[in-house]
C-alpha cells in the first residue's frame, strides 16, 4: 500500500516517527509521501526521507500550503524559495505541494490564488505533478488549473465532492486522494461518490491517511497514523465489487503512475 499523504515531519511525530514507520510497514504500507507545507519544513522532510529509507521508502513534495501563507505573501519571493529548494534538494521532490485554496482560513483568498497560480506554473516548468488542498474551493481550483498551459497531473488530496466535480478533476488528468472521511458511515454523500468512482474510475484513486490529522472512524481522539491506511482500503472494498487486494494493487499502480511516471 502507498500512503500518498502523510505529514510525518510534523511535531506530532518528532519523538517516535521510527516506531510509526515500523507499525506502518507491519500493516502493509510499502511507500509513503510526505508533502511540504512551509519552507521551514522542507529541509526536515529531506532528512526524514534519508533517515527512513531503511524502513519504508519516503517520497517528498515541496510547496507552500495556503494555511501557512502570510496575508501579504510575496509570490515572486515564494517561487525563488522553491527554485532554490529544488535545486539544492538531496532527495529529489516528486511533486509540488501541498498547495491549494482554503475558504475557511484568514489568509485573503486573493493572496491564496496568486500563490497557487505561481506554484502551478512552477510545477509546469519542472514538469511535475501537484498535490492540491481544497476546502470549499473546487470551482476556484478548477479555474486556476485552466490557466496553466500544460500540467503534469497530480492529486486532489482528501477529495470530498460530487461526482460531477470528481469527473472535472479526472478529465484534467488528476487523481483523487481517498482518506479517513470515507470511513465514517455518516459521510453518505462522499461514500456514494466513492462507490461510483470505484466502479467507473478506479484508475484515478489514491490512498492516504493525512496523518497525524483526519482520524479514522473508531479511532477518534487518537493521533492518526500511516499504520491505519488499511481502514481506508477496507471501506473501499465494502463500497465496491473490488477485493482489498485488488484495491491495494490498483491504487499502488496509480501512485506509481502519478508520482513516478511508471505505467
């Protein structure tokens, strides 16, 4: 299993990330991706990936999450930071992210849009996929994507939306990250959409935990972990005609195609 979104570099894991990786490996996780959120973490992500290589291979992405942007963020300076970080990276980033738009935070949406657009353009120049964050912002994200002459795919992290929105992303060559939200029985609309996607578009789905956040159903109040990725697989199997092993197989292939360019 490949966990396409795990913030193992955050403080919540600072004392026991090795233990969590060993748990994840025992649970069947074979690879995970640690996305960037802010420039201050980019170096730590690389150190983590180097240190963890003997347990589980870790891919990294570098980017600026909208939550961590300054209200008056200089998007040109941000691109310069990214350019230096990519040039000096000792572990080659496989994507630009986590980037996106969030309508529930104090950072002005215009600032977010400017910083998203320059990072999308940066990804295009680097010929890399993107990892997209969304909250009440699907229409704005899709609009931003149309402004990029050519993009190299990526994933809409923690996707929750309608079948129509899902199709719009898929038609742009994007994958959809499926995580803890779908494990909750009350998330009926998201689960209905997932059931449709599992039947019609299994080749565009990725697994994720978003650990330490987004706890799985039955594990509320506990720190989320990549070791719980199988909870998502089991839910997907219950909502579809696919077995757990089939889901693991095609989501792993999807991950490799999205981030490694492996057909």
